C-alpha cells in the first residue's frame, strides 16, 4: 500500500523526463500488484497509482487500454482480479513475463490456500 502511494506521489511530482527510465519497469509491477495482491487495499492503491501515472506521465505502455480493463473497481474482488482482469492485462506486450514470474515465484507457494487455488 505504501509503495503504491510512493509511485502515485512520483507521478504527481516528477516530470515525464525524470520518470522516463522507470516507467517500463514500474507499469507491469503496479499491474501485477493491482491484480495479484492478497489485500484489496493494496490492489486498489496499485490501480490508482497506475491510473495517475498514465494520466500524468502518459508513457506507460498500453496505459489507456489497460485502464479500461483494470481500475479501482475491477480489481476490488480478488477472484475477479485474478480470473478476469489479470489475463487480459497479461496479454499486452511487456506485461506477461512479469505476471507469469509473479505467479510462479510467489503464488504457487503462497501460505494461504485460497490464494494458491486461484
């Protein structure tokens, strides 16, 4: 939650030029969090940071298209975020590797059974 707030604040305070090198890494990380975090507040915060970054920086790959799929409301329910939203976002170039890596490294061995089962 706090990390997403930092990303949101960076989008509001830094110029496009200052953020140019970070956006290619930041965009898929925020979307991975927005789709796969266990906590609704973290998913929503990451989605809000992504939206703010797309709006202010305009440099996020496929930003507008992704915003029509993944927003504050569509990531609110964990099952919907995992089953409906994540596959659509992962279909965009530059996102699928981050999503697959996250699932393989974090979710397959997650301590909570319901997360592993999703």
